[in-house]
């Protein structure tokens, strides 16, 4: 009987410690795996049907980038505001001057929305990138490979604060 009590107490303590561990979060966003093995996440404009777009999870990108197609959806719904232009080096090494916009009302999932975030517009049909300026708003985050999911903090149905770009 004494061993049973100790075992129950130890189980309760271990449960409490694991539930409070940093990096563990209870809101998992499903990821899909692209043909090249990269992970993608769908986002949409809150309250706008047919606005879903796929974003490549890119921890090497400092800032979220959006393509012309998703930008058109955002602009038609008055969800963007131009902030400035920046010089960037693209993945192929070319340098370009691109516009940075504040994007308001992005939804990663029901109950997981971003009030505003900065995004660079990359003209054309390229891939949308989910960069570190978005991911840092949800820290701590945990990436699960099997099944593919991104567990995040701060998704409780309230808007998250604006994050400054690096």
C-alpha cells in the first residue's frame, strides 16, 4: 500500500512537470509535406472565404514573404498597408528592392490569429514563406515530424501583438 501511494505521488509530480515544461504547447497546427520534403502550413485572411494560401515553413527567412496572388487577396480586403522598401538578397543571389507591408488579420487556424505582421512582397507566383518574424510570435514552438505539426503558444482565440521585423 505504501508503494502504491508513492507511485501515485510520483506519477502526479511527473505529470505536472511535463505539463509545465517550456517548449510544450497544446495548440498544434497541422503541416503538410511538399514533394521536396519541406513543410507547409495553410493560412488565410480572418473572415474571408477562399483566401487560403500555402506557406513554406522557412526558419532561414527572417521575414514572412507573400507572392502577388495572395497579396491581391489581401489588398482587395484592405488587409495591407505599405510601410517601406528594403533591399534584399534573394535565394539565387540576386539583389532587389522590395516593398514591405503590414498584413493584418491572418489566421493560421480557428483560434490562432495574428493581429499584424510585416511581410515582404515578392512579385510573381513564387512560394509564400512563413519566416521567423511570424514564428517568434508563437514562441515557444515545437516541430513534430511524425505526424507533421507545429505546436505553438498564444493561440487562444485572441489576437497576438504586432511583431517588429528584424
